[in-house]
C-alpha cells in the first residue's frame, strides 16, 4: 500500500507540473514594446515523461537581439517533478538580469542519480546524458555571433564534462560545485576542443571537494575541474557581493548557496554566461598554530579581509 501511495503521489505531482507547463503565466523576458508582460505557459524545447522525465525550458528568447545563450544542467535528485523549482529559482534569475540579450535554458535530458551516497558516484548517468547534451546544444542551430555557455551544477558538471569529452561545441564551459571534469579526462587535451574557454568554482568547505578527482572502478567523474590545467577557477566569494563585510559562501550549505542572487558566485556565473568580467580565485594562506599533539593548520581565505579585491579577468 505504501508503494502504491507513493506512486500515486508522484503521478499527481507530475500532472500538476504538466498542467503548469501548459497554462501557468510566466514572465515574458526580453519583451518588445506592446507585448504582454507574461506568456500563457512555459517555453518547452524538450519533453518526455519516460522514467524520471526530460525537460528543456527556455527563459527569455532567442531572436535577433540575443547575444548569449546559457544552458544549465542540474544535479543529483532532479527529476520532472522538481526540475521546475531549479528552473524557476536558478536558471530564470540569470535571464531576468540585464537587458534581455541573454537567454537561458534548463536542461534535464534524462535520468539523474537519485541518491548522493548510492548513485552519484556512478558515472553511467553522465555517460548517457553527456552525448545527449552535446547533440541538444548542436541542435539549437545558433548563429556564430551568439555566445554559448554550457554549465553544470554538481552531478550536472559530470554530465557537462562527458558532453565536452565527446565533442560539445560551445564558446564557454562552466563547472559549478562540479562532480568532475568527465570520466577519462585528466588534462584539457583529452577534450576534442582543448581551446574552449573553461571555468570552474567550488566554495570552501563544500563536501563535494572530498570526491572531486577520485575515480575507482566504475565510480568517479574524471579530474577535479578546479585544478585541471586550462580551467580557470573563479571566486565564490561573499554572501552579499556588494557588502565587503558580508560572510563568505562556505561550508556544506554552499553547495546550493552559490546560486544566491546576491553572492559573488552568482555574479561570476552571470559574467561567464554573458561574456563579461569575472573575479578569479586565489588560494588561501595557511596559518599554523602550535598545539599538542600536532600543530593546527587554519586556511585563511583572502576574502576574509574586507579590503581584498580579487583579480579580474575579461571573458573572451
């Protein structure tokens, strides 16, 4: 009975979400004069209800005013029943910021892991989804003048890494608290297009750092993108980028907190998506304090100092 109740609840959640996709008013981002402020339904580019479901949702528009398109891949635990929250709360925020020349796409191209400890270490999901993401990106048929960024969060980073390893064509690739650079990737020359601009960010204290770069048997997702040669690591910075006295984005909660719209991390993501100016990461200093039976080593992040200004870099 419990299994039947769970299946029924899942079916009801799916139906409610499908209804919302068809009829829920959504912001008409980048609207022209005289157009309505909302659209009567979501802009769905890909849909399937098989398994955990598939969905690609567009925020904004792709037309003659579009200068950049970002594709954002979610991570473990995402399915058709909850991808709407990821799309609304995270992907949409980037498209709504600015002058409407950035269009954003949430991409859920099939089954992702359900459990962090049981499923997320397995590379099989990424091996299936990576080529699908590569083909979806190519299938958009965007003009050369439009900058394309493909980004993945958590396990979504492993998916992006496999897409990259199997021939993804993009102007920029961004790993956000990423599980790995893609199985089999140990250097940027393992990618068919080694000169693609690649960026990564992992906040201090995010537990995903404990598994980045680890591969044993059928588990693991390639090199740690934060230390991979040819990848530029970005600063995750402060909870409020405008406040130099704000606390840092750090600790276990930082895995999702990087998407806070006031954070340095969010600002850096936006700058990658739009080809702007990013703040790059500088390693913390290590302070050693005498103690028994062993000295205590404490990392001191440069951004702990309110006067610190991280190095800046123009995005090509």
